[in-house]
C-alpha cells in the first residue's frame, strides 16, 4: 500500500503543479485529476533510494548516486513516454527541441537535471513529512483510488483512442 499511496499522492500533486504552472489547466492524457507519470517517477525514486542507501559509501556519494541514477532513468522514461503518447494518442504533450541540450524531442539535459533535483527534494525533504501521513491512509481509500484510476484508464481509451 505504501508505494500505491505514493503513486496516487504524486500523480495528483504532479497534475496540480503542472496545471498551475505549465499547461493552462490541462495535464497529461488522462481524464481524471492525475498525471500518473509523476506518481511513477516518485515510486521509482523511492525504489532507487532503497538501493542507494545500501551502498557502502559516504552520505555525500549516496546523494550524488541518487541524483545521477534518477536523472538518467527518469529522463529515459520521459523520452519513452513522449514517443508512446505520440504513437498511441497521436498527440505531442511536450517538445524540448527548443532546449539548448535536448536529447531528441522528448527529453533534455535541463529536464534531467530537474528530475535529479526533484529526487533529492523528495527523499530528503518531502518523504519525512509525507511518511507521517501515507502510512495512515486507510486501505479502503487506496482501493477506491485504484478503482477510479482503472475507470479513468478505460474512459480515456474509449474517448481518446477510440478503439473500443
């Protein structure tokens, strides 16, 4: 339940932040008020940190390792996501060709650095606060969110992909 709750918390937070700062009230491809890639990213950061914590190196090197691993992996996922959204939904939600250090259309060094920084903020600043609450979320709420999320996936496919 821990990772599922983090997934939903950051999917919703990511949606709110992106709508507020970047996309004029629209974020991602889903109909609901979440952008799952942020939830997936948060869970990936938590998992990578679990392994980085096991390294027999100094705390400073662990921070650098977390930064570099998450930067590389989340940038790769962002690029893959861009291509999949283009292929499945025939739409382009972001394009970084105007970034100085773009790596194709859907990721860039600038965004990779941002993802690395976000991973440090999540692990060392947000996680201690969020952990106090996430462990107390009732299971029924998590199950309800799973059901709503599945309905949203189906509705998105029916409405946007039109294959059903």
